[in-house]
């Protein structure tokens, strides 16, 4: 029996049941995620049906499907997840101008007959997995902190460029954030005095900052006062800067605490340290790869793992023509982010990856980001292969002979370093493609030259 369920987040779910021939036993039964409703729905199955003969088919609608999948698995049923775009295409085929929860549940119940290859058994708790949830939360917190620091950088531009020079280029450092959270008003800085300001910086930087930075901040405050005089509302701007600085500090503390929890979860999920043995991959990246990928052994092939990550190129083939596009990006974005960062580190340590990156850049004419996507795909395949064999990652040279990290980096430096001129040329080409607007301007846009429709001679006019 096939039980198709259209999952709702706030409204009632709808379920339809078919036999192995696709004939409906019943359809459009409504229920909610409560134990009472679930037992009532389960009791509606035909008498004599074994739980193992029931397949529940759902879409991953936000997180509402997670408790349903866990409950049905405990009853002995098989739970199958279907991508929403796949079921939407089938629904359009059956009823192009109709969309209803009842119809969705009926389409899902018939899906094993229509597209049996598209059924993928759901294992684990999905978003309920602690490691999977934690690494996604950390990625979001890092992006939020980046946005806060960008706003803080823009506010400092109002005070003048000397503040960036005095505080350093890295505003993520806790010392400038603590200073800006209290003393962003240029009137306050001279009142502190050189000695008190130096002590403040020395204490909060654990001795790495001192009188030199204090002198820079005093000079920056004097320059701001000379630049703006009293035209700018300094206390109001200081309050805005302090809010952003406190937000950045709070996010930094949350990220630090979360990273400690992630390390514990990684040690539990990968006690042998297989993922972390990849060159250039620390505990955070290893946890993000393993947490978002899940158990690599659940995939039927290495190609399926690459497809899950969305790193395989799209294909449009018809007759004698065939065209490959960029990566499909249909998988987990958080996983691709981790693999991209891991590839950047790994190609500097692994000679085989460095050789491939060098060939893509120098021979194939790829841009840096495109070459890294190829490296990330190869790296993901190797991680999955190591996991299946239960072996750690082994560095080798291009002849597959084991090699140490020191020897590997020396080999990369000697043979696989991309010339700086070539890298700059690739970068300039990409920037030119993004910024060239000569063929994108509106026909009504003003030209740089003299007008051809209006007289330019004032006397003639």
C-alpha cells in the first residue's frame, strides 16, 4: 500500500491510499500531527496489511514532515521523500490549472507507479539531527555577523578614514568592537586621556594593543572634529555604532559557544576522524560537511553523492547537440559552501588536487571559482570513498606514492603554482564581463558626448 501525504505547516494534512496497482482505497483524509490523529489514520489501513508493506510518500515541507516521518517509521512503514519540484511537475501534467491539497496527496500516492526511480527512502531525523542543525545555525550566525560588520564599517566611514587606519582592517577583532561599544563619540576619546585609553586597549586585547593604538585613536578623533566641526550629531552616531558593535560581540560569543558544541558532536559522529583527516579541513568544516551530507554510505553510488551536493553540471542534449551548463546547485547550499572552502585549503596541500587545479587554470582556461568547483567535486568523492572504506585521507604525489605534508607543499610550490599574471588576467576578464555595460545601456540613456538632438551653441539657440 502507498500512502501519499500532503504535509501542511499550520493546516491539517491530507492523505490518500492506493494499492500496488494505483487504485485508490480512500483519499482526502484530513489529520493533524497528534498521536490521536495518527493512530486513527493508521487504523484506516485495510485489515491484514503488514506495516512493512506500507510506504509513506511525502514532500519535505519545511520541518513539519520530520515528526510525521519518525512516527511512521516507528510503526514499521517505509518513509519516502519526494522533491517538491518533481511532484509539482507531475501535478501540472495531470491537472495543469488545478492545485489542491487533496490532488497533491493523490499524486504522491500514485508516484511509485509514475516514477519509481524518483523515490528515495528517508533515513535519520533530517533537520532534527543535532549536528546537521548546529552547523547550519553557525553558518547563519556567521553571515549575520558579516552583515553587522559591513554596516559598522559603513558607519565608521562617516567619522572619516582615519578611524579604519587606527582600528585596523579586521573589525571582527574583539578589541575594536569593545572600544566602539563604549567610546565611538570623538568627544569622549580625548576626555579619556592617553594613559586610560592605553590601559583600556591593553586590558581588552590581552597586551597586544597599547599606547601606539591609543595615539592613533586620539589622532582619528581630532581629525573627525576638525573635519565635521559641530555639524554632525556625534552622540547619536555613537549610539548607532555602539548597537552594531554590541551585536557583533554577542554574535561572536554565540558562534564561539556553538563551535565548542559542534566539536563534541563531530567527535561522536566521526570518532575515527576520517573527514577531519582531509588536508586543510579543521573540525568546523569537517562537521559542516558530515552534518549536511549525512551518512555517505546511504547513497547508492559516488555519482549520487555528487548529485546530492548539486556540484554536477547541468546537461542539455538533443540529437547531435550536447551542452553542459554550470553546477545544478540543486543540493544543500550549506554543504556546497563547506566543500568550496575545503577545496580552497586542500588544493594548497594535496599535490593531486593542486595538479588538477593548475591544469584547469593554465590549460582549460577556467576561472578560479570554476576550478575550485571541480576540486570540490573531486574532494567530496574522495571523502565519501574514505568513509565507505573506513580509512583516513592519505596524501600522495601524482604517482600515488605516500608523501608528507612538508613534501607535498614543496612539490606544489615547485611545480603547480599558478603564475600571478595569469591569475590577474583571469580575474580581470571576469570583472570585465560583470561590469561591461556598453551593450546593456538603455537607448534613452544620456551619452557622454555632446547632444545630437539639441543645439549646443547658445547663440544659435
